[in-house]
C-alpha cells in the first residue's frame, strides 16, 4: 500500500491517513482528490441530510405520533392510519376525486400535447411563434391562472358563458357549481398543460425519429397513419412513457389551482387529496396525521410509477437494444 | 448549443410568404395553418381578456353583455393597484427570494456537479443514486418536517425558508443536468491546468464554469420561473401580508372583493397581469435555454 511516486512531480512518499483510506484513496494525490471531492460535495451532503433524508425519516416518525408543533409529540402507533382509512370522512372521497380528475386530465393532456407537437413538427413557417403561444399558459403562475379563469368562467359576466349563450346553450355556474367545478378545473388544467413541457418533450422525441425509417416506410407504400402507427409511435414510446409518468404524478399532486380557484368547494366537490393534507397539517396543525396522509400519498405515487414502468416492457421500444 | 436556432421570429407573413418552391401554400398546409391559428386564438384569448379587463372601469367590468375593449383604457388601474395593496413590497420580496434562490442553485449545484463529475471518492455513486431518487419523491412528504424545522428555528414569516435551501446543492435536477454536461467536457482541460499548478477550485471557476454557460443559463431560467411561481412554500411560511411574495399576495388580494368600500375586481386583473409579465419577458429573452433544458430533462430522463 505504498504511495505511488508521481513521475513529473515529487510527491512526498508517505502513507495516506486512515480518513483518506476510508475515502478510497491509495496515494497522496488520490487522497487529495478525494478530500476536495468531498469539500465540493459538502453543500449538497448537508442539503440532502437536512432537507431530504432527515425530513423523510422525521415524516415517517411523525406519522406514528400526534403532534401539533407546540406540545411534544405523543406516540399513537398506527392510529393515524386507521383514522385515515376508517374515521376520516374526507379521506376516501378526496382520493376518489383526485383519481377522477387525473383519469381525465392525463390522457387528454398526453393526446393534446402529442397533437400539438405533431402540428409543430410539420415544418410550417412561424412554428416558433406557435410554439411560444402554446407554451405561454404553462409559464403563467398557477395563482394568476386561477384568478384569470375565475373571471372567464364567471356565470353571468364571463366570456365563456357569453359564447355559450350566443349559440343557444345556457351556461352553467362553472366554478361556483358543485356539479361543474370539477369540469371547470379540468378545462383550466388542460389549457395550462397541453402546450407545456409535455409538448416540448414530445416535439424533441418527434425530431429524433430517423427520417430514413419514415422514407423507407413510404417506399413500401405506407400511408400517413401506417407510418405514424408503425414507425413514429414505437420510436417515441420512451418519450411517451416519460410524459405519462410525469403527467400522472403531476395530476395527482393538483393543489394550487383548486386552492385558489375554488378552495376545494363548492361543498367539497374539488377537495383534492393534496388540499386535504394541507388542511390537516397547516390549518389544523395535525402534523402527525398530515405526515401519515403524506406517506400514504407517496406509496400511491410510487405504486403508480412502478406499474407504469413495469407495464412499459410490453409497449416501450428502445432503439438501442 | 447551436447558434443558428432562432429564438423568436416575427409573425409569419400570411399566404404571401414565399416558399422555396414558389408554389405558394398547398391546401394541406392551409388546413394546418388554420388549425394552428385557431389554437393560437384559444391559447391567447384568456390573456387578451385579462389585459382588457385590467383596463376597464368598475362599471365596465360587470356590464352584461361584457365589454370587449374598454372605451377609455384605464391605465390608472395599474397605479391604483400599486397603492391599494403593498404590491411594490410583494414585488420586492419576490425578486429578493428569486434572486437569492437562483444564485444559490446555480453556484452550489455547479460545485456539487463538479464533484460528482470529476472526483473519485468512496460513496460517490451511491450518493448520486440517492440524489436521483429525491426527484421521484413528492414534496408533500418533506414539507411537514421542513415546516417543523423552520418553525423551531423561528423562521416563520421570514423569507429564509424560501431561498436558503437552494444554497445547499440546488436540487437533484440542477445537479444532474450540470454533471452530465461536465462529463461531456474533455478531461485533458483539467489535467493540463492541474499540472500547471492550478487548484481544483480554480479549475472549476476559471475553466469549467465558463464552458458551462449555456447549461447554467438553462438552470437559472428554470429556477427563476419555479421560484417566481412557487405558491405552496410562501403559503405555509408567510402569514403577514407585508412578508408576502407576489404569488401569495395575489391570492390574498383575490380574497378581498373590496377594500375600504372600493371594488377591486379590475385591479385584481391588473395585479395578475403584473405578476405574469416578468416570467413572460424572461421567457422571451431566454427561450432558447429554457426549451433546451426541458428537452434535455425529457431525453435523459
């Protein structure tokens, strides 16, 4: 385990210290490298511990406690979880609402984004302008987005209902109606999401489809649909998977839009799961129960992601393999 | 990074626009244009409506049928918005948080990425895998313990919780993107400098970081917009109106249909416009970097 003599420069030939050896260094130079590696890593090491790993452990611990921040936490075992599953009137409904919302928002966003990306990939003049326009809603802060649409959807003086009345349809109360608020939020989410990151990622995917494959298919007599179905779609399937996973996670986390536009109402019709966590933790200061709800949420998200990754073996094509 | 990529081209000259084949626009292209134009109207209309509403009088805004374009543009609405709520203060708070968190993200993430990309030490790859793992986790699970931590530190109603964490690595996405980029730079650069006696920090600061300009810009823009639009964190940490950032300030304003007997709907629209404009301006100025960042995240992910 002698130190290696460096040819160009005279490094002192001494054994490296125990700390350096723990870091995997065998020579003075390597130990110096390892030392600086750790020094540069330090901010993130602290950040990882204080803002990620620590909180994750703390959150698991609090989920077994009753804790209101002011008085010390009290051990309650699994009571928070049994309460969620059996004693909380809004637990299952808020979860069901969140799924209901996601089941509509995710597929529409995916299809809509893919459609827009295909449109932008037609090499029309001014594509950049259209891309920017489609992307603008996604840039808009969610709060402003909600405020904007409260007025567009205003039952009596909003332009949406004005247009509906112009074609003879009496407009509903939208965000103020418990039957329509969910649909209104879905429409807003689509408007805000269809031209966003999902579209840009699809566009990049489409531009990565090898031109020669499309040309070969054309020579073989493939029509437009056949080319899309048999060449483009398999080639962009990894992109589709990526967008799908992010889309599902994003939809299940829906919070700000509902919080600002409807406050979860009217009569709980848009009370999503993330709002429920927020209310329990930060309005009622039930940190223990909130943590339990958050952990249930994490498990749900991970399950969905796992299912998608697992099923992807059947439908995602990787050109490299 | 290609230099030829046009960031924002002026609106297309209508049908007269010359195609190279000089055969005008085919029927198919015409249909595509029509679809694209209709969609553009659909996407732009809410913005148009909001801007117009922000320039109406109180009477005009609640008129039925709605007024499309106000008779006299009420620019004074904007001035009134600035005084009826502490809008300037909120703007200052927002810029304060955004500047510090963007700076923190860029500086600390690039240093950490340098460590991941160029140094060999035990545990490096494990820590990197854990780093990537944090991207999968929803914020909800860390939100509560972080709140308790900052509460114990007495930082409720301060801006620290909103920018300080960014100085500790800036998050997995920024680190990942920068690491990938540094890995793509030839290692001879560092080695030559090392032999010439440069310190590791100097190699980072004077050689690698200048080469990372484009990625750093991408991360700065994404971080700026994320921080500007952030609602949940200011919502839980800030309760006093004078501490608000624009996002929570706007929500607070929304919940006051009138202030001292003065109706505020039209002013709310003006406030919304002012909250949206900075991100849109930034996006126009940096579109190239922004789009590239999103695309990179999609391809590598």
